[in-house]
């Protein structure tokens, strides 16, 4: 588990999206060795799908790649504990290797 912590507006969500793109494509997006290629599930309590997709497109445009098809976005309303059964099913169904929760505070 890794937690990005800082004041709002400092880019934590954008960094998390860069990690998602790197993991989903196997490409070095954040100037590091590319990780293993695996599908990513993004659980978002902070924004909406349009905002998330706008940042994703900007990251992929900057990296000169097409947006990954194996990043699965879910806007969340219920808490993480209330959503656990659903999340487990999605992880199994989509063969997810990385889950990003944005934001953990709101997920609680």
C-alpha cells in the first residue's frame, strides 16, 4: 500500500493517474522503470469521470500515447467498507492488479 499525502491541489490525483497509466501500459510515465503491465481500477470519491478523463487524456497526450483501455474508472459514493463486496467482485471480474482510491479520507 502507498499513500500520497498532502494539501489539496498539490497534484496527488494527477500523480496517481500517471501511476495508473504507467501500470496499465507498462510504459515509464513518471521517469521510472515501467512496472508490470496490469489492469487498474480507479475508485474516485473526489471528482467525476469527465474530470478524471480530462487529466488522463492530458497525461497520455504528453507521453504521446493513446489512453489505456485497461484503466477502469468508478465514481464512488458509498464508503470503502460499504463497497468492499462490489470492489472485490470488480477486481476478480476485471483481473485488476492495482487499485487507486482517490481520496482515502473520503472513502472512509
